[in-house]
C-alpha cells in the first residue's frame, strides 16, 4: 500500500467513525469540499500536511491520532 492510499482510507475511516459525510468534513475543517474529494479520488497525489492538519482540527484529533494506525505503520519505504 502506498501513502496516499493510506491517507484516503484514514479519511474515509474517520468519516465513518464520526458518522459524517465528506461535505460535512469539509465544512468543519474549513476546507472546500473539492480539496478533500481531490485526495479521495486520486487527483491530489501529494496532499499538504496543512490540509491533513485542518482535517484533524475539524475532527478534534491530533496529527498523531490521524497517523497512528497499523496501516501507516506498515507502509513500505517510498525511497528505494
């Protein structure tokens, strides 16, 4: 699995846990819905950390909580 897939999966997982839509996530994160949709649908292959931080702020979680999952722990090294 690559990093962008792990980010996508985590965003979808968090939306499910909080029982919110992508549009609601965008609203509470003060982001345009297109920013989140671009990550989810693969248009954005390198989302900025500040975007992830704004998503975390909207969900009232830390960056550490966002990235602290087995999926991120198992990521292969990107540089070979």
